[in-house]
């Protein structure tokens, strides 16, 4: 999986399982892989970048964090 594929996967994960929004990148790596959003484990920095962008989609909960 490459970086452009991660953002849609993280957005879908956040919309389907809102409780995952507070997970750290190293935790998201395993969640995305375990739930078959990715075929292989992605790098933490790629997950962190996709997560930061995806979190901007939900400004109401981002302010509370």
C-alpha cells in the first residue's frame, strides 16, 4: 500500500469505527492491517500523515482532543 491509498483507508476506518480516531500511528498500523484495509503493514510516518489529514475532516472532535 502506498501513501495515496492510506488516506481513504484511514478516513473509512474513522467513519466506521470512530473510537479508532484516538489511536496512535503504531496502533493504527496494526488495526488497518488486522481489518484488511491494507495488505501489508504500512510505515508509522505514513499512517501519521494520513491520520493528520483525516482528522482535519472532523473539526468538531479535533478541538476537543
